[in-house]
C-alpha cells in the first residue's frame, strides 16, 4: 500500500512496470467538499495485491528493471541541473 498526494495519472504507472505483477486498486480520500480545495487536499491510496506469478515475473525481469531504474534516475539528475 502507498499513500500519496500524487494523482493516479502521475503515480499508477509505477505499479505497472514490467517486473511487477500486482492487482491495483486506487482510492481517493478528501477532507473537503469544495471543488477548489479538493484536488490539492486529496490523498490517494494505492492498494496492491501480489499476483500468483509475481515472484516469477520479478525474477525474469530483475536485471532489466534495475538497469531501467538506474537509467531513469540518471536522466532525472541530468534534467535537474
């Protein structure tokens, strides 16, 4: 489970990477009823249940996943400069 201010458009892709095998359900929690405050005060709960094949999927794509995550981190550092 992950809880974030980040909306599903900017977060859900993390749970659909090649090396993961989850069933994902997304919930939103809001403290306010006013439309203008709702978006900035909404928390999103990302609840994952591990699929039966998750260990096999992870083992199959582990090396690829590590390389891809390192590349993404390096690219983020370059763009942050």
